[in-house]
C-alpha cells in the first residue's frame, strides 16, 4: 500500500483542525464594573438561565432582589403585562398556567403538541394552537393537526373549541388589542381575523396591524425619543434621528468566527422602560450598559432576558 495514501486521512484531519479555528467571542472594551451600583434604573428584569426560554430568574437591572421563580423544567410561552399570569410549556409540549408564582398547574385537556399559547391583553383567556404530533411516523404527521383554536380559562382550565375550517396548521397566532378577536396565519400563508363571539373568519390580504404584543417582550426602540438599537460583531449602536446619527454604545474587539460559527456576537439588546439602561446577551451571559456613561456590567449567566410593561 502506498504510504502517502495510508497517511492521507491523518493529514486531512490535521489540515481540518488547523484551517478551522474555534473562533473567539472578542472582548468588550467599554469600562466594565463588577459592582452594578452605577445602574440607577430599578426596572424588574426576567432572565432565562438556559436556552429555549427555560427557567426564569427575577431581579432588578442593578442585580439586586434576585430570586429563582421557575425551574428549568418549564419554559415561558406568554405572560400578562403585570406578571400575575403566565402560560408555560415543558419538554413534552404540554400547557401549564402559573398564577402569582405559585406552583404551575397543568391543563389536562392537552396531550402535548401545544404550539402557541398567548394570553389575551385583558388576562382572561389563553388562546392555544397545536403543532404536528412528532410521535407519529413522519408521513402521518401532517394529518395530525389543523387550524382548530382552543380558548382556555386560566382559572378553571375549561376549554372552548373553535372548530377548524381547513386542514392547514396555524403558524402565527396573535390577539387583537381589545381581546375580542385573534389574528391567524396558516402554513399556506392565508390570513384571517377570527371573531371570538361569532367564530366567523374574515380573510385578510395583509397582516392585521392592531396585534397585541405577545409578552414577554423586549424594547429595541426607546419609547421616549425613538432611538433604535442595532447590533453586529463590533457591539451595539444607538441610531438616532431617523438613521442620520449613529453612536457606538458597546464596543467589542477581536471577534473571530470559527467554522460554522453563526451565533450573534450580541443578541436581544433592548431598552428598559426609562431608556436609561440597555440589556443585552453576550457570550452566554446577560449584561447591562448605562446609556449615558457607556459603563457595562455582567448581570447574570443566561441566554435571554425580558421585561413586562406593568412592572
């Protein structure tokens, strides 16, 4: 056997290792402080310590008043604006309700398959749709779901069913701001407004504009002056005056991407309600930056964070 051919796999392996470095997340070059007393904002923040919105830690953006409120066995689907009601999921895609951070209660009506579960703006109802049953053989999965809508009373767990009108799955589900209707988009891109009193559907050509936000949520735009946040491998920018003035808020140097490294250097930057602080995720931790001074600090290990408008 040719000795060169015998060593070829080893040579190719060594080339692959030397040609595909692991990359680097870079370093934040802003002033970094371990003591977060430079943050004057008292916004309440919720942090997901794990991926897929699993678990919740509640704390203030200055790091005070921290406590765990939800174990990693659960993930957040939706929350009321004041945090008094939550809809949760688990690894089997069941549905749970959480009231005032007491123990989660499972909605026994569903046997997995829960996809969307947004809470209505008035907090009275959870709208639920299903996804395909992944326990079935692949060729049988499309027939396991349609556009049926389920309305759950979060107190009693009673379920009202709005029957399907097509065999298509619902891909987008959102409440209207008055809690009287639902906007749905199917997997064939048909769009409807569903009146919950009459159960009638009105077909739409464009997405319904008065969709209520599905809390939890973030604020990439300051509500006071319209300043927007943009992020890239170099950090975070403030965009003011209709894109005419940009200011670097968070500086990152030395970002190098390894093989198949598509992860955002900075993700989910958003303003607190006061717009005095920006929260962001960097290198698998949640960070805060004071907008006026540009001083940053690491708040907690985590893959995501959000605020609620009434807290």
